[in-house]
């Protein structure tokens, strides 16, 4: 993908809101009645370094590694290039330059321009799309719709887009600059 000047902090904020919702979805997926969906998709589960009592899910992806924790999602490239980290407590997507994935609660990313952060986030977007397509094919769209309704019911729940529109937004984000999420709701 060629990153253009059209990438703005607003686009990254939209993606951060979507990723925050996605993390809640992943929490539901680990408790799916047919078994842990993250593991069934191919992620390895281990104890999370840095946060006691939580798990870390990881898998190789695009010459790097995807890691999911309760508070952090990241993509760390094998080469010392820009990776990305999303910290739920900060609510932002930053650059990750470490040789190993970040340790939640101990390490944070660094800021960079919106185009740099957007480009570094692309492998995570592509992984998320593949995972969501697998969830829908494996569990049906009603599973994800139920997860979204659960987000809406949380006392501090901040639902982003309904699952079908969310997947559409991620797919647009993987190939160009996506529209504002609200624009997908009126189509």
C-alpha cells in the first residue's frame, strides 16, 4: 500500500476505536462454547509477560509476529523495521521498534507521523481481516453480532461499528484510506 498525505490522526483514532472493540470481541472468542477461537485459529497461548493472571496469544504473521494481550495488541516485524502497538489504556496506535514484542505494562510504543503509524499498522489490519473472516465462516455472523450487542450493554461500553460494517471498514483500511465509520452506517 502506498501511504499518502490523506492519512490523518483522525483515521488512526477511528482505527484505535475499532481495535478497542475488537479486543472485547477477542475476549468473547476465547470463551466460545466450541473452544478458544484464538487457539483454534492458530495462535499459541502462553502466560503474559508483565501482566499477572492474563494470557498472551501469538502467531507468526508477515515476517513478524502478532501478539494479543488483554491490554495490548502488537505486530513486531522480524527485521528492525517499524512495527505497531495498540495499548488499550492509551487508546492509540503507536510505532514499535523493539526486536521482541512489547511487554504489556512495561513497554509502550513511540509516536510518529500519521502516515508512518498507518503503514506500520497495515500487517495488523490484514491479520484482523483474515481472523474476522475465519470467525464468521466458523461460528456464523450471529456469534459476532452477539459479541457486539454485549459491548453495547457494558456500563462503559463504547460500541464502534456493527460487525459487518466493521469488517468493511477494515477491508477499506487495508487498501486505501477508509471513510469515517459513521459514513458506513448510512449506506
